[in-house]
């Protein structure tokens, strides 16, 4: 899933627990893995290197392509957080914090995956193993229309559920 979808779904899940900001973060964090278990579409990162024989050896290389990838990732994450705040009507500071905590929780496993790529120690190793294990083994990367459309549907559906 793209980060925008993870953020929107994490924020929607967090709004089930509006009185518990830490629970909001945890539920957002856990929603990431539920979404990753569903076959989905990814955009290309030019600095990404996948080791298909041992995915634990995959990496993001800090090369000339990395700044553009970082910009793409940042825009993706900010789009998701912005959409969550806009459509979940986070109008008070308290609901805004719950929404943002859920969105950040939804994004956090991928940020920790990058941390693993640069520092391969526990508990990141175990988290990366789990992240890889739960991740759908098939994807929709060659479905340029359906892949993104399914993610939009999932995000909208989750937001409608909590409204």
C-alpha cells in the first residue's frame, strides 16, 4: 500500500478510540500490517534494491535517486495525513491529535523498515521479518488503474465506516 492509504486507514481506525491517543497510535500501527496482507500496488522507488533470494537483504541506497524518492515518499505521507484530517473532520485539537497519531501509526512500520535498512539490529530485525512475512506475496504493481483504485476504495470505505 502507499503511505497515503496507510495514513488514512490508520487515522480512521484511530477515530474508533477518540478518548485514547496512545491506543489511536497503536491501532494505526497495527492497521498497517492488516493492509499489507492484502495484495496491493506500489509505486517505484529508484533507490530501492530488492534481493529476491533473501528479502532481509533488500535496501534503500542513499544515492543520487534518493532525494527524489524521499520527496515522493514525503508527498505521499503528507497527502494521506492531510486527507485524513480533512475528511475525518478533526476540528478540535484533541480529535486532530488522535487523527494524526493514527495516521503516523499507520505510516510508522514503513519508516521503521527504512531504519532497518540502515541499522540491522533488534528489535528492527524481528519487525522486518514480521513485516515481510505478513506482506502479500502477490501484488498489483502491473495494474496501473486497478491497483491505485483499490487503495482509494479501501481508504474511502474505512473513513465512511467511522463517520
